């Protein structure tokens, strides 16, 4: 600890460096030899907890916050009453009453994260969330499910719920609830709002994101308390895709094929976008089923599930993917006094995560039977699923290639960068063959 003006009522663990901080008051700074913490110049931190491996630098101002493992908070970022879980990066902007799950990122001075829940999230410049319904108090909030992004200048009026891996453009009013249409583009042009369902499934951005997150886990292997499941296609997201596909098919059946657009909750879906959305959702479903079957064959658990744990809806608890039935069982145990300590809760979380593949197989087995209209999973059915999987992956890679070629044609990407990306896509095809 050097060049620091004030440290009051603060617990500081070993292997922590504090250099030039302005004020640390009523804080706990967790640190260890293989996951040290650094608190730098001008930092004012009050009534907060800093976890292992964090870096808080360059005049950050923070009150009543929790900062998770290996987070970076820097360059004048201001945070109040917020939580930031593992590997989040926050710079320049502001957060107030924000629940930022793992790998949340905000880089820009004009971005405000407020009254929302985020995860694997990237905030564009001048992103803003607004809640004017304060007559009865600050009760309203929004949820941007894992993998969501907001474009530059995006505005979302709370309460709102945005589906997994969706992208928001413009000023989104009318309190959108689009959890059942994941991987979507939500766009506002004046007072007219559009949704392009499934569009993000076939983008270069999604492909790069799902590849980069596991590589960017900066936590020490011996100090990983947070549970993070990196599956982009899981019962949580695929359950939404199944629902979304049904909604699009129902809209097409109700409106017919000879229309230019469809309306869904005050959002317009162009006819071409609806047809492509069904196609993209179907590609994702077949990729998911084939991948799970492939893993089941390798793991030797292709038989019919003997347990019902995993059936029904799933949830995402800040990185932990689990059946809602198990989440509710834990809640009931806490209410009934069957849980005696925080450690018991942590042990339950680890047990759920350990059984993820088993629960996933139970959910996916039922989904496969429903999708293909089967009574049981036979050898011929598995062969058909494998063939559909290979075709779907090739179609997916082809769509991503087209997106990359479109970006390259704009002249902003160097030839060697483009060639390297295309070679990785070709490797994907070779791997499946």
C-alpha cells in the first residue's frame, strides 16, 4: 500500500497492491497469490466487495457494489448499488442498480446501465435504459438475456425483456417482451418498430462471441468460484427457439403467405424476415439436437432417461444453466429450513452444474421425440438426426460466410483477416466431415 490517502474499516487480504487510491472505506478486498487484486490511482471505493483477480484503476468511483472474479473496472467508471460478475469489463460509463452477469462489457463514456439484468452483454456507445414509472417507487426493471447487445445510441424503455443473443437498435418503446423470439434484431425507426427473428444466428458477430468467451476467462484455475456454462445452444436458449418457431409458424398460418408483413406485440415482422426466421431457428434446432446426440454417443448415455429432472423450462442464473424445477427445489429448501448455510447453497449449485449434461439429455430426449414425431429414439432416427445435423451446420457456416463476405465487400476488413476467418469456417466443415 503506497501513495494512498485514506483507508478506513477495510479488510485487505494478502497479495493485494494498492497504489495511489484516494479513498477505501468499509470495503473487503479479496486477493490471493495466484489471483491478486490491484487498486490504482484515484480510486474511491465505499462499502463494496472486490473479488480475487480484479483490477480497479484510473479514478473509478464505486459505492455499494460487488465486483466478481477477474473483473476490470477502469477509466473513471462510476458505479452505485450494482454487481459485476466474473470477467466483466467496465470503463468510462456509469452503472446504477445494474445486475451485470459474467462477461458484461461497457466501454463508452456515454453509456448508462440502470435497473437491468445483463449477461455476456456488450453495450454500444450512448446506450441508455430508462424507467419513468416511479410514481409507486422504483419497482420496474429490465432483463437482457445472455449474449444480448445494444447498438450505438440504443434506448430501451423499462420494463423490458429481450431474448437471448438479441441486438437492440434505436429507441425501443412499448416495453418489449421478446424472450420468446431469441437471436433477434429489434429495430426502431421513429415510432415504428421492427423485429427480425433469428437473424443473429447467422452473423459473424455471434460466431466470434461464442468462440471468444471461453478463451477470455481471466480467472486463475485455482480460484474460480463463479459457475459459468458457455453453451450458446442449451435447453435455456433452445427452449426459446422452439417457442419462437411455433410463434412464427402461427403468424404465417393466421396471416397467410400473400402479405408483406405481420404484427407481433406492436412490432412489425416483414414477410421475408419471418420466413428466414423459421429457417434459421430450424437450423439451430438441428445443430443442437445433433450435437447433443453426438455427445451422448461419446459419453455412452444414449438410453432413455430414467429421471424427469430436466424436463420443463430452464433458467440462467448469471452463468449457471439449470432446470427451473431444480431452482424451485432449492428455493423451497431454503424456505423450509432444509438449507443451513451459504455453503449448502454453493454445494447445491455445484451439484446442479455437475449434473448439467444429464439434465440436458433428459430435456433434449423429449424434445427430439416431439420434433421428429417419434415414440422412441431408434438407430434409424439417430442416423437421420446426424444427417440433418451435418446439413444444418453446413447451412449455418454458409450463412456466416455470406455475412463475412458482405462485410469484406464494404472495404473495412483486410484481406489477411478475411482469409484467416474463412479458413476457420472451412475447418468447421472439415471437422464435422
